[in-house]
C-alpha cells in the first residue's frame, strides 16, 4: 500500500477508535448516579440500599451545608424519616456526630449506597467536588484513626475507637477509605472487606451483577431497596410469618394463580411521591404471568404485615415490560411503604 494510503488508513482507524471511545464515555457518563453506584458495588452484593441525599434535601427544602449545626441536621432527618425517605441509610443515627467531627454527613453528601454481601458490608458515600478529601483525612487523623502508608489505603479505627468517639456511631464507621478520583468516602466494620470494596470501585476486583434491569427501571429514586432474588426469597419469605398468616397466604396464592421466582427486586421512592416496584423474571412469558398474579396479591390482604395492602397504598398499574414486572403504587397518607414492605414477610414479593 502506498505511504499516503497507509496514512489515510491510520487516520480513519484513529477516528473510529476516538469516536468509539467517545460513545463509550458518553454512555458511561449518561448513567444515573444510582446505576453508577450499584455498578461499582462489590461483587456478590445481595442487598443494596440507596439514599439520594441531595434529592432528599431538595424534597424537604433543607438548606444544609458542612457548616450547618447538628440540630439543623436532626430537624432535616426527622422530616425525611416522617416522609419515609431515610430508612435505607446506614448513617442516620451517626449523622450528627459525622457533621460535627468527620467533615461529611447527609448535610453535604450527594448520595449513599449501603452494600451487603455474605462476606461483608460497605457504605459508599459520594461527596461534592467542593469537599476536600484531604480535610476529611485531617478529621480522621484528629479522631485517632491510624493513617495508612498508602494515601489510597484503609484508615484503621476499630470498635474501641468508634465507641470512644461516640456511642451513637455505627460500627460501619470502624474503617474508612478515601477514593479521591471519584470523590468517595467508603466505610465498613471490616478492614479486609473495605479493601475488597475499594478494589471494586477502582476496577481491580469483582463488581455487583444482576441488578441492571431493576436499577435502570427505577431511574433516579430518592431512596431504594434492591435485593437479589436469592436474598429477597429469604428475607421477604412468608416463612417468617406466624402459622395463621402462612395458612392465609397459601389460600391467597392458590386463588391468585402461578407465582414464579425472580432474579432481582427493587422498591423505590420516586421523586413524584409514588413507589415503584420492579421484579426481573426468567423471560417475557413468565413476567406476563406474574404481572397478573402479583397485581391480585398486591390488592389483597397483607398476611405477616397486618391489615391489607390497600391500607398502605393504591395500586395504580402493574405491567410487564420484557422480563420485568413493574408496579406503580400510590402510598396512602402517613403510610411508610418502602420501610414497611422492604423488610419482613411480604406476600406479593414472595417467590
């Protein structure tokens, strides 16, 4: 090939690579913060709890910052609790002390993801770029955390240190890591598992899988509980209910029709005040079948919870989208749908 043609070919290849890289970068950049966080959670995640603190502050008209008082933060958290927007956070009880002594808290964090696996748990907290993580490091040093030799390593605290700082602090704050490229603070009650979580964030270790469909469906929720199918089938099983409730559940299931296992589950508080529930099934036909049966269950009695689901919400729609079944629920006044139905035996979430 003449030299000129080689040059043209090289330029074309370079443009293709550049365009391809740009498309990939845009695709990654266009993901919601929720999807990004779940996509960077450690491998083997079974339960993920999301809180969009910036959106919750906006929802509550709370003008908070790093300099806000702990009392102002408590007032905000009380309002968020009343609106069932903070039940997914692992840091609520620790928040005032975080605000006073750690340099970060729900007063200035963008979002929080609490990931639980069978090997350990980790809190991932995203801070705005205006927060200097070196300032956070200074706070950790002053509090008595042992600084790592590697600035990207794990700050060693431990149970005794956390107890000395304040009895209100969660055990999840025993060990801390700062990920400066992504403006993240990660905490855990296990130093070794925190290292695993850091590897996942930085792309050096396994990341959570199996949640893309239900997380993408949720969009940009204020808060969300996301479970693997295996975890939900255990945590939300009617087997946790009493004998009478289990007997009633069997009758309701027999009347409703076929119910199949699902691979992932998400229940989310949406910005419009609705609650969105998504189940992912093994194929379109299975999803269509379960849309009908689960719509019937969600409109009936709530054995194991008490009363009826209608006491808690109105079902506005239940539809099948490919392998997903999506429910739209309108909570009743003063009903805490997410915190109530993301724990304990729930008939319409049964496998």
